[in-house]
């Protein structure tokens, strides 16, 4: 698969933030039913299961499958399930990084609605022509500042903010810096 340069820039940040395998019982994304499977490279157990079932409808996954997830399979899943649904290649540099990284954390629809709220577009979770045009017509710095506020507010409202909030906010700070660099054309 040929990935775009914009995706590779955003994904380098997200992959470094997500890290490798973990199976914290406090993370609902680590479970399939009652089975603690874990996450790896930003790919939750339910997403890996759905991905594998697209190719083999009877597929199941185990913690060993999750631990053995390769970087290229994880990257391909992130492209397909997070980058493409946010229309990342159509978004301005930097904004695409911020929306993409949030999509991996909170889902593409949520991340796009946060963008839409930040630019005054209809909040439908679909990154169509109105959203793309509004993102391009706004100042990247203004959009990123609004995204920070919307993302931080969503984290603060989450039920598990007490246990995960400091980590989320720290990542948001790093995401914001990386997005500003990308918007300015600074390479990592």
C-alpha cells in the first residue's frame, strides 16, 4: 500500500504516542466480550477483530495475536479506519495530524465533529466539502487552538478522566506542538 506523505507525518507522531502492546484492565478497548486481549500500536482488540473478520469472517483473536500485530498491519489499519474516514489527505497540514491522532483516541466521527465545531461547520462527523473548505479558509493556528479546547473539554467530561486525564492532557500538549510544526512545514 502506498501511504501519502501527510499520513506518514501524522502517523509517525501517533505511532510513537501509542507505543506497543498493553493490556490494562481499566481500558475498555482491551476487551472482546469478557476476554482481556489488549491493544497494540493504537489498535484496540475490537478493531483488530473487525479488521481480521473483513478478510476471514470466522476469525477470532487472542492476546497472542494482539502481541504479534506487526507495525505494517497496524499502520494499514490506522490508514483505513482512522485516516481515510477523516479525509486526512484533504485537510491542511497540522490540522490533519491533530484530527487524526484524536481519531485514533476517540474515533473518527468524534474527531471530525471536534474539527467541525472548531471551524463553524455543520457537526455531522462527515469530513465533506463544507468541512474541508472551512478548514482551508481558517487560520491553522486558530483551528488548532479551538481543537485543543474541544479535545481537552471532551477528555475532562470522560468518565475515566480521574485515572487517565493527566496522560491524555500531556499527549494533547505534544499533539498540539507536533501539529503546529506540521502546519508550519517543520519536519520532525
